[in-house]
């Protein structure tokens, strides 16, 4: 008789008690519904040194609670890896996301069928109110979708399963040099693939990202674009293997960033002239992403999660 599959679901949190109150019970329901050949646990990693999530988590019950005092999402993700050492699989879901009815099982099934080192599921946005027409025209919250089993080369960790043994054998961890910047999941997945790991897509696993009103604005979209552009350059710099490689990354990123600023600005002005909101929105977003790429080339890191 084989031992049951051991699964740890990790939720990383920082001062979001209401989101935990609504999301954790839904995850616990799916842990309890696992097949008889699997055993699951829910783990909350609180990145607030003051342990502000403790009372909420303990009131829900059935959850293992750990405080990671080192600030930054990379440190919290590594703590989840360490805390799940006895498990076969580690599954990440963000604290501001909620699982759909069949979220966990498809991730595990895809892992079983593909043998991949990581499996990424879908994230679908739902909004607290009506989107600004400018933001809606740009379709900035549209997420990718593809057939289950498709291999991908980069993954976000909002809905991500990791094969603990493969990750350990490949020696991959989240890079804490990023500190309070974003992009730790992009860097992790790039490194995973570079060392021989495979990442598979799971179309049937869906987590709902509840988008609050403060993230539905033009300013947030443009700030996010600049941050993601910056992360793109910083990731390539961290993956560079020699000083010459880093110089090459900086030069290419500076050129690419400038080209995006120019091209995006041109598209934006065309949109203004024609009254086309889509061209205005996507052009300005491209320009801001280009500015972020160029800033990374100049050595600046955007701390998206600055406290």
C-alpha cells in the first residue's frame, strides 16, 4: 500500500485580515475534499512581524500558522518551502484570491499526468464596481488561457503548484535579493526551467482575484506597468552569469526601454488624435513599461511592496 500524497497549501499574507476570513474556509473545504490517496494541510505564512493575522487564523481553526519576520514576499515563499519539507507538493494561492469550487484537484491531476516540476493554474479577475472605460478599453486585466498540459517558460505564483522533490533536487529558491520588489516568481520560474525543470499549464484550476477599487484606476495600471518593466530588466540582470552578460543586459534593456517609450507615446498620441481609448490606454501603458525597463538598466529597482 502506497503512502498518501502529502499536499501543503500555502497562503502568504501581510495585513489582509478580511481577505483571510473569506478565503481560508474555502481552501479548507477543498483540503477536506481531497481523494483518499491524498492528505492536505493549510499553512499561513504571516509576513507581518507583529503577527497581525494570528487571531483571524486561529479563530478559523484547522490552519497551521507561522510568522516570517524577514520582510518581502521572496522570504515568505522560501519559508513556505521550508515549512512544507515533509510534503510532496506545495501549492501557492494569494491571500487576496479565492478558489473556485474545483481549484485544487485539477492542479494535482495535471501534475500527475505531466510529471512537471511546477503547474500553473488560471487567475481570473472580478471587480469591486465598474471599471474606468479607459482601463476597460486597454483590457489590462485579461489573463492568459491555454490548453491544459501546455509547457510554459515563466509562471506567476498566485496559483502555482510545486513538486517539492524536483524543486529541491534542482536547487531553486526564491531570490531574496529582490527584497520588497515584485518578480520573485518570474525569476524563480526562469531559473527552474534553465536548470531543467518543466512548467505545465492547468486550464481547469481557477483562482478568483478580487480587484479592489484602488486597483481599478489608470494610475495603478500605469504604476504596475512601470514596475513590471523594471522587474523584467532586474530579472535578466540576476540571471546573467558574468559581468559582460550584465553589461549586455543593461545595453539591450536601455535600447528596448527607449523604443517602448517612443512607440507607446506615438500610439497614445494617435489615440488622442482619433479619440480611440484603446490606443490611448495601451500606448501609455507601453510607454510606462518602457520607462521601467530603462530604469532597471540604469540600476533602479522599483519596490512594489514597499512598506
